[in-house]
């Protein structure tokens, strides 16, 4: 530690040490969550109960989504585990979704590295359901943890789907 002329601890050194510790904690947290199969949204999701408790974001969400909008109610793969080949993605929505487009982003989940978008698909709702097919290619990269997808309809985007495991 450095001291100024009066023998007091230098404030700038203290601030630098605090920033270093915070960055170290963030990196360790990121590595731990990725190694457990989580993602950044898992880390951020930890704060959801506190956001509700203190009322953050509730009014903004009410203003953005009117009750007459299309709302995705469920989204899933046609299987939990599959061999390379075709698979279907199902998206269910309310009755306001008919004839609307669903934009699907498929990601490869890597335990220690950033996930990579591997496909962009577009589906269309008919009678409240959108069915889109995608052809799975095996990924032999180190740390590969399966595939997941996110759905965007209008201005709202879904959370991550369940992980799809691919048999070799």
C-alpha cells in the first residue's frame, strides 16, 4: 500500500484494489456457472425475485405488451435427445398469434466458451401453433453441451429452451 505525505492510505490504491476484487469475483462466477451448464441468463435470473420485490421493470413491461398482443405460452423441441438429423421446434401461442411470424435463433451451448448461434429460422403460427424443422449436425467441439433456442415474436423474446442433447 502507498501512503501520502501525511501517512494516510492512498485512496486511489484502495479503489483499484476494490475494482480488481470485483472483476475477479465476476470472472470466477462466470466460469463456475458455465462449467455447471448454466448461461449468462442464469446468473442474471438470480436477481429476478429482488427486481419484483422492489418493483423494477414491472410498469415498463405492462406498457410494452398490451393484452391484445400475441403471447408465446410454450416452446419446445420434439425430443429431448436425438441423433443427428431433422428435429421439429414447436411454439405455442394465444389466439392473437395466428398468421404471425416467429423468429427462432438456435445456439450451440459450450460450457466454458461463449455460445454460438448456428441457425436462424422463421416459423408461422396457424391455429396457435408454429412448427419449424431444423437439421441437426453433430458438434464434436470440446465443451459442447447441446443446443437451445430462443423465440422472438413481435417485441418480446423468450427465455432459453430446454437443452437438446445430441447422441453421437
